[in-house]
C-alpha cells in the first residue's frame, strides 16, 4: 500500500482517482485503511467522495 501512496500529494486529480481504484482492488480489504485516509484527508471533495464510495462497495473480508 505504501507504493500506492508514494508522492500521492503531488499527483493530478485523475491520477489520485487511479490510486483509489488500485486501493479498492487490493484483496481482503487491505486497501480500506488507505481509502479511509483519503476519504478523510483528501482536499478535493470529488476524490474524497470517490474513496468513500469505494469503501462502501467493498465486500467483507474472506475468512472469519
């Protein structure tokens, strides 16, 4: 997940949206903490909203 956030703040909005997609695609909910961080701290309301929606679309982690 660290690689996905590498230089995140320097990226254009379109590239930050791509990073959200990558976080959402991580298996077993591994990207959820990162998505939460983006949803809470992202300065762009559109990107923050996209991260929040990605969290809501997550399936529950497997095993348990």
